[in-house]
């Protein structure tokens, strides 16, 4: 599920990607309060696939609009490599944002202000993958010329002086030596806790970069609920390590299994079988299963389970769901769930 308020497009728009507006959609929680009674909030989309299709359609429309104005626009694939987090306002590689300010430049000076004296610099646009915001940039290789035309004297780099360069090289040498030492030790040590923390960090970062179904912050808050911790929109290796072995392993499983239903049903059945669990003996009936049944199917379950209910033909579906859920015999599994 996704919050409609996070949409990069107008939820009221009809026809985007050939879809109805989000406010009219039957898969918006507020449009079927009986079906989504257990979900808090009326403006939640329960079809993230459709949400993503609309988002992509809106991005492509924005790219086309920019190109019609004669602007250069990079592909969304490249934009995802440049902007890895929601709060990124300037890329960290090939380009630099027009609104970027470097500490070595005069106070208040940005690339955009310097371009007033440089009409030849090529401006390139990108659509920020998380927010949909249009980011105007220039190639970093053009930065020296832009600085020079603005009358800002630099020796090399982005305003660095020779003394700064010498210090930067020394700092870089020290940092690389420490990094290579730490990597060599961490990658070879036989410590499952360290390995699990690294695995979890990589999974969460990948999810943060390509989030569709679940937000890392929500997953983390769910797993550490009751510990008094609140991590906001990010986490650190130290925080993950301090969770302890059990919670880190729980979190790895939760992220992998809940994200886009990563494993097929047959695969999960095989793994459960290898652990000694069986659908026929261990399944506990859930409301999710019952709510997916029709009213006639619920009546059939009442008969199959041998539980009596005088108003089974006249009672609303919601009442039948509650009745079956509370009265289904323990260990009793619907026949349709057990393979012959």
C-alpha cells in the first residue's frame, strides 16, 4: 500500500495512463470502507502497481514537455543512478545542480547565479525519481569555465587551493588505507552477526532506492516497536548491529518475504516442508482468507466445519466472517487449501 499524498502526479486527474482518478478508484481505501475496515486512513492506494504506472506515465509526460521546450533531459535509468535518496537535490556524480553552492565559493553564489555570465553552458534536466521534481544541472567538466567566467579564481577542482589539494590527497590516502584494512577484516571474519548486519544494510538500501511496496522506515519502526527507538528516514550500521542477532534475522526475513512476494507459493511450500510444517495440520484460518470468500463460500465453510449459525443465509458478510473466524475449530483446514 502507498500513501496517495506521496503521488508525484495529481490524484484528481482522470485518464492518466488510461486509468481513473485516484479519488474515484475502488482500490482507494476511502472508497470501500467495509473492505478496508482494518486500514487506517482513507487516502491509501492498495494497488501499488497501478500507482507506479501512473507515476511513470507522469514522468514521461514531463520529459516530453521539457523536450518540447528544447531542453536536454537524461533518462530515468540514469537519474536513478544520480539520485539515490529522497532528499537528494544535487547529483553526486557526473553533473552538478544549478542550485548547488560550494563552501569555497563566495557566500550566496550558486551555479545558477554564475550562469548569468556564461550563456554557452549546456543545461541538462533530470526528474528526481522519488519526488518528481525537475532538477536543472550542468556537466561537472564545464564547471571550471563557469567559475572563470564568473570571476572566481580557482587553481583546480571546485575552488581548491594547492594547500587544500595536498591535504585532500593526504586525507584520501589515509582514508583508503583504513578502508582497505577494515574491508579485508570484515569480509573474511567468521562472524554471522556482522554478515547479517551487512546483508540487512544492503537489502534496505536497495529497497530505499527502488521502494515500491514498502518503505524502509516503516519496516524498521515495525521491527523495533516497543524498544523506544525511532530512526526517522535512515539507519546506521551501528543501529542495526545494536538490534541484536534475533531482530536482525527477523528483519531480513520480513523485508525479503513481504516485499513483492519474492518467493513463489510452491517454493514457500517446499521450505515449510523442509522445516516440518504442513498446511494440512498447521494452518490457522485468517480473516484475510475469510474476507476473500463470497457469502455463499462462507456458508459452505460453516457447513464444512460443522458449526451452526441460525442466520447464516440472512446475516451480512461481515458478520459471517467474524463468526467463522471466532468459531472455526482449531486444526480444521478448508479442503480447498489442502492439495490432494
